[in-house]
């Protein structure tokens, strides 16, 4: 790649008020980490509530945990982990102009896996409704505290799904804009920022999987 | 100082709106789609001013009701909705955004020698989030209001209340993300955009205040967002989270709520401390006393502030051991606040003090904040708190901190930086009068509340036993004075936009990079990006020394001067 094109690629990715792409990249990454810290505290609120109720009603949570679908939960965990692996390659690959289209393919892979996650989640929700696992008068499990478990189940998975939908939107936007302007794509800090966000959505899910799908399994 | 301003005889017909960033466009579009941090600051200023008056009208009606012991002006239900509206609007649509989104937005990049915030579009986006949140609040108000109190305690809010809880909670939720975006923006800006030579310990304390407050915003606000979201989901879908009928714990809501809402007190007061730390050295012509410790105190307050939330719940039935720890930590957090008050006072020592209106407001801040802080120690003590819980003593205490403290500092900042922001001087005599009136009006309003609270007058009641009437009448009369004092700046500052004298670049002879550029500043703040070579607050290091002695350089001055550095 000639020097002239390097310069213009950087220029394509440079935004106000920055004068230097390296500094801009540093700032975007830092801002994203600050936002992720905020997101972690956001989920900490709900995880703290879960932890307290689980220590109050250990048996009900154990019984209720057994009613979640390990098949859907496990498959979805695998799907998100694979999507994160695909996403993990993107920030490094995007910087190499020859690997730009490969990086964009990986973005689409991650986005499609995200959609697959949501489709499976939809089937799982339908099944849960059929089994009367939505808290209310017809609730399936009669143990005191089990409704709390499923209140968390619905709230956490729904809030996570909203984060995933936002993530899919960001990834698709990045892939489309990257195809339109590959030079911008090779330099823009948006790649790293999007990958970080995707990573958070995945990490949150692994915690959700452990606390919602694993209680009540084994002896 | 004012004489120099009086001598400025530039013709009044030349409008400042054609200069600097204000001349960038006069269309609505040029404002609504701007990414200039200075213009966004103005958008925020207009927004929070409107909300300040909405919250003010609500409490004016409350004060009218309280003139007589009987519930006769509004119904009990309307009364609940009025004080709730006052609380929600004042906390989330005035106090929390007040100083950071206006003066922080305007000044932070200029104070560190940057052209803008790190993410200008995100900055505009946070204003739109605030506007969406504000629109939801207005909807909630027009639809009939909320009666839960600003604290939204469950299970009343999530199950029983027959008012527009969801709209109110979502308003706060959306506006909260606007504040988080501002916090992220500030943190990144301070880390990555300081001018050459602007080291961390050369940052003006206002910048340090913005930094610490941003960290608190970023880490505390999401917890409130999740708490209100869970409450909303419980109310809307009936999923039990805090509902005791299904084994849920309403206290969990209170813990999560105060995990945000106590740090929120520091979100409101830290920026005020930053403002006062700029104003006092300037009008005392004196280097700020103990700069390093002022920084450490800000950091200590923001860290310890996260671990004192349980003092709002001493009578909630939480563990007695938890009460002990929260009480102890609440005493500890007073230490850095006291350090700050002592250092502001010590800065005055041997200063050449002048009493311009920003200085008057700052003095008001120091005195009222001290009373607010010390009565906070009463309430940190468990036995006294049990006596005073949910009385007007608590109301008076936090109004001394938030109104006497933060709002005074807001007005100090407004007057101090008005020439920089608008390019016009305000009428000083009127401003001094308003500052003094505000101080007295404030004390007339809230000091009687300490007394009646201590005597047992509970908060949130529209009717009360007749023996409290004298205090309520005093308080309502004071509120009328306070209302006039708040309306005055609105009038004379607006007047000054057109008829005020043209402001020089540095009317107060202040240090700080924002004063080195023109008034109003150009779009990119500086013609040439500055290089910082001086320590902050480079006023007179030793304080007042006789002109003759200084000129002669006599050996007498060290004894007289009480050298600090």
C-alpha cells in the first residue's frame, strides 16, 4: 500500500475534533470502556437482586432453575461464543486492507449468529409460555420464591436481548458502511468499539447462562 | 475591577450575537444540529431553566397550601402530586444536569485547552435524550402527575399507586442515559485532550470536579436505571421483583435506589465545589490554599460517597450492624468536605477580597453548605436520625446542601462566566442585590424548617397541627422572597444580552485558559492551541502585601505575608 493511500485512509476515518487518528482511536476505546463500566453496573443491579433472593429462597431457585430449557440456553451460549470468536478477529483483520472484506464477512457471521440467537430465544419464550412459566396466577411452580426466579429470568433475558438487538444493528451498520468505504473501515475506531460492545453482550450472557440455566441441574 | 468595565465604552448597538461561536448561525437549525460544545451548553441552559421554573411553580403551590394548617388549597392527592413533581423535576431535570451540562460543557474543553469535547455528536445526542426525558415528564404532568414521591418506593409505586408512574420512571431512565453519555464524554476528554503542559495537577479544580462527578455519574446512574426499569416491569407486566406477596423484598428497591441516589447528592455538590474553587481565589487575588488536598478531597468524597447509602434507611429495619457501618462511613465522608471548607476559608487569608456578585454567591455557598453538611452529621448519628426521620429537619438539611449549596454555586458560575459566554457584562449592582436577597430568602425559607422538623413536623403532609403554623408561614414568606431573587437574574441577565456593556476577554483578571481567548470564544475556542507553563491559580502566592513594601522588596513581607508556598 502506498503512502498516499495510508494518509487518505486515516483522513477518511478522522473526525472532529481530532487531529491524529491514533489519539482518536485511543479516545474512542477509552470512552467505550467507560460506557462498558456503566453497563456492567446496570446489570449488577439486577444480578445483586437475583443473588439476594437466591440466598433467601435457595430451594425454590433450585427447583425453578430445573424448569429452564438447557437445550435452548446451551445452544444459545455456544452460538454467542462462536459469534464472539468471529468478532474477535475483526479489529485486527480490519486494519489490513487485504483482509478488509474478510473482516466484514466475519461481522456478518457475528450478526447472523446474533439473529439465530434471537430466533431460538423466541422459540424458547413460546415454550416457556406454554409451560406456564410466566409469573402470574397460572404459574406452574408453587414453591414460594419460584415466581421471583422467573421474574428475573424474563427481565434479564429480555434486557439482554435488547442489548443484542442494538449490537446486531451496530455490527450491520459497520459492515455496510465498511463495504461502501473500505479505506474508512481500515482505520476507523468504530471497529474496535463495536467489538468491545459485542464482547460485553456475550460476557453478560455467559453470566446469565450460569445463574439461570445451571441451578437445578446435577445432584 | 468594575471600574475597568465601566471604562469600556464600546458602542452598544453592535450585537455580540455576530461574534465568536454565537455568530456561527442564527437559525433554529444551526442550534438544534450543532455539535459545538458551547452551543450545546446553551441548549442545556435553556432546557434546565424551563424545568427549574416548572419545579419552582410546583413547590410554590405547595408552600401556598402550607400557609394554613387545614388542607384547603389543593386536595391531599394533588398535594402528593405537586411535591413529587417538584422532587422529580428538580433532582433529575435541574440539579443533576445543572452545572455539568451547562458550565461543564461550555468550559471543560476550554479549561484544558481543547477544541471541543471528545465526542461532539454524542454530546448533542445526550441533550436529545434529556429532551426526550423532559418530554415524558411534561406528558406525565399533563396526564395527571405522579403521587409516589421522587423516591418511587415500592410496592406503592409498582402495584398500588393510581398515577402515571411508568411515564415518570421512563423519563428519569432516558434522561439518566443522557447524563451517562455526558459523563463518558467528560472522562474521555479529560484523559485524552489536555493541552501540552496541562498535567493532572495543573488542572483547575473545576475540571477535577467534572472528572470525579463523571466517574460517579457513569457508575451510579445505571443502577438507578435498572432499578426503575425493574419497578416499571413489575408494574406493567406484573412480574414480581419487589412484591412481598410473592416473597419479594421492598427494601431491595430502597437499597438499589439509594445506591444511586446518595452518590447523586455528590453528583449535585461536587460541580458546585468546583465552581467555588474557581471563584474564591479570583476575587481574593490569592493562590488556592492546599490545591493537592482539594483534589484528594474530591476523589475521597466521590469514592466514600458510594458506601454511605444505608443512612437513608436507618429506620427501614435493616441490620443494626449495617446501620453502624453506614453511620460510621457517613461521618467519615464529612472529613474531605470539611477539608474543602477550611481550604476555601484559608484561601481568603491575606487576600485582597472584593465583593463582586460571583463572590457573594460563593460566600453564600460556603456558609450554607457548611450548615447543610453539619446537620448531615446530626442525621448520620443513628439516635438523632430516628428522631428526625421524615421530618422537615431532613428537608431543611438537604435543601441547605442542594439549594443553598448547588444552586448558589450555579448562580456564582452563571455570573462569573456570563461575560465569557455571552460577551456582555451584567449589571453588577442588581446582581449583588439578587445575591444578597437570595441568601436571606433562602434562610427565611429553610431555617424555620429545621426548628419545626426538630419539633416533629413530618414531611409530605398538606395539613398539620396549628402549633406549626408560625414556622410554615415564615417558610412560605421566605419562599416568596426566594422566588423574587430567582426571577431577578432572569430579568437582568436577559436585559444584558442586548444592553449590557461589551465584556473584555478577561474582566475579572482571572487565571485559567478560558480567559485567554476572546469573549465570546471563537468556534474552536482558541486561535492557536495553548501551551500550559504555569501552575493553576497563579494569583498572588503570599496574599496581600503593601504596595510600597512589595516595590521595595523589603524583608518585612514574609512575616506579614504568612508564606504558603
